[in-house]
C-alpha cells in the first residue's frame, strides 16, 4: 500500500534545509574557483534545485554547480571571456537533451570507473593547488603546473608582521580547522549541520573580530540583476570551432559526472531507481537555462545528494525546496554573504578538492582488478593536471581500449532472458566489456523488483573491470532489497564478485 506523499512532507522539508546549508558555501566557492562572481554559482544552484529538481530522473539527486567543472570553466573564462560561457552552455545543454531523447544515457555508464575517478582526482589536485593561493588573498595562476610551482613561495613569503596576507591565511586555517573539527567531534543531535557551513561561519566571525581588511565575497543587491543573458552577437561564437569543442566537452563531462553521482545515490536508498535518459534531459534543460541566465554549468553533485539522502529525503520535493531556500536567502539577505572572506571559501574548496583525490579507489582497483586500471587512473589524473581536462579524459578512454586486446577474438556478448517458474533467468554468453555494458545493464535493470534472479555464467568467458563494477553494484542492490540472486557456472572474477556481494 502506498504511503500518501503528505506523510513525507516533514522529512523532505527538513532534508531540504540541510541541503540548502550545504549548498550555499559550495555554490559560492565553486563560482569563485571557476573565475566568475559568486552570484553565478547561486543562480545555478537555484535553477538546479527548482527546475532540474522537478524534472530529474534521479529524484533524490541534487543538482548545482560542481567542483568537477570548475577547472574547465576557469580556463574557458580565462581564454575566451565570460561572454562565451552562455553560448557554450546553451550548446552543452542542447547536446544533453538530445542525448537523453536518443536514449544514450546507458553509454555514459560504459565509461571506465578508472577514467571517471582519475578525472575527478585530477580536478581535485587542480582545485587544491589553485585555491591554495586564494588562502593568501591572491588569484590563482593560469595553469595547474604554475599553481603547483608557486605554492612553496606563498608559504615561504609569510612573515611575522601580520599583513592582510597573513590574516587571510589565518582565517583560512581557522575555517579548515572548524570544518574538520566539527565533522569529527559534532554531537549526534547535530549531525545534520554541515561542516562546510560551520567552517565558513567560524572564518567569517574570526575576520570580523579581528577587524582586518581581507577580500570578501561580492554579490549584487538583487540576484535578478545578476542574470546576464547572452547578447545577440554572442551566438555568432557558436560558429567558432573552439566554442563548439568546449560545448561538447562540458556536455560529456557534466553527463558523466551526473550519472556517476546518480549511480552512487541509487546505492544509498531503496526507493525509485534513476532513469538515466530522463536525468540527462533534465540536466540539459538546466544547462540551457544556465546558459541563457549567464550562470555556471551544472551537474548532479554527490556531496549535496548524499546529504539529501542522509537527512531523510523521500521525494524530489527536498531538492526543489533547497533551490527555493537559496533564492529566498539571496533575495532577502544578500548583505550577509558580503561578510564572508574569500579565504574562507577557498579553504572549503581546498578540503573539497583534497577529498576528490580518492587514493582509496585506486587501491580498490589494484586489489580487485590488477595494474592496468590503476595505470588508467594515474594516467588520467596526470594528464588532467599537466594538460587539460578533455585531453586527460581522452587519454584515459584510449588506455581503456587496451582491456579489449585479450578478447579481440570474441568481443560479443549474447544475453538471453526467460522465465523459469517464479525466477527470472538470464544467460550470458561471450565477453562482458565496456563495449557491451549498455546492453547488459539495460537487461539487468529490466528485471522486476522483488523477483528471484537466476544467472547462468557458464559461457561467460571474461569480464573487464568496468562491467565488473556495474555487476557488483547490481548484485549488492538486489540483495540489499532482499531479492535472491543465484549465479551458476561462475569462474574467475565473476565468481569473486558473486561471493563478495553476499
């Protein structure tokens, strides 16, 4: 028997407030890391909540500006100017809508986890070394390698006579200490109060008590005044090959990050599963609107989404309301935001970037799948830092092709389905690689909830690590829901997966 939605209202409202408190400092910090004014991130957060929240294919996922796109946006604004961002986002949004309409969402799941996590780790490194300079009230340098090379000089340049630089660094350290200290020692009764908010409040209070002249957030008196649609001649830039390439790059990276986040959110709850094509269409609409509003690009974001689930959200109303709260706050209390030191927001982004570098994922890849996936992860990370985001991703995808070499004689995978009494029987024949993953994933997702599943893997020759990760998640999700999954004839990696998911 379904529970009336009104019974969920209290939980959704509470969760929406938690997500709002998490989102506010991140929206502003990511905007500043992207080289644009803070209000651009807030507008994206509002659109991501109210519009995309209502259309999303992943009801509990929260959308907004993402640290994963900060680096590419920074480079675009630096090289082509802020005026190019609107047309680029409009193109990216249109590509995402088209991808959803033509049901290409499943193909994004075929991107190797090693590539995606390597990309996020590279982005994390770039955010850390770039925002490190913001801790001293300085602007980041043009490239990641330059930021890295200049970092020791920033520390060595500190002196005992407290200038604005020293005060800014002191405020940043206090912000990080408050954020991490709160996350480690907060009482159970206040576990939903986010560490990022505590850190920003602590840094802001310290700066006001010290009465020092440090750089602070600048926002307009009216958030509506910050909306800057592209001018008429801006659309002529869509004929520029570099703008077209940037639009497709943002569409690809935003979609991959969104669907990675959606898959992670699905693991956290037992409710409605993600409709990947619907989610792509919703993200496309969001980025179209962000382009017309002159704001930042958006993706589904895991930090805000996990906060949403952990706070007890049940329906999409929570994501929608968090956008309403952001709009209400910046419309009614913009003067509060102007008290926040830039160094405090930079400190939040340094911690966020550091957490993107998941060495734990690399060790998991090595333990379960060997050297090649770790090499893909490391190469993607290094190329993202040393060159640019798109080059790093393309190198990672290129190296993933090496996983196909041992199976060139038999790359096909045949999937057969049948009913056997009360069970749904699936027979796998061939090799499961990222090339065949969309077909395999679609077959598994079609199995009705609660149905006993019997998988015959006796004719399954091999499984690459991308397909193995997908299968692991599917096994765990089915068994967590109390559904019986039997696997017969499993050998090698598939047998290990089946045993490990019990």
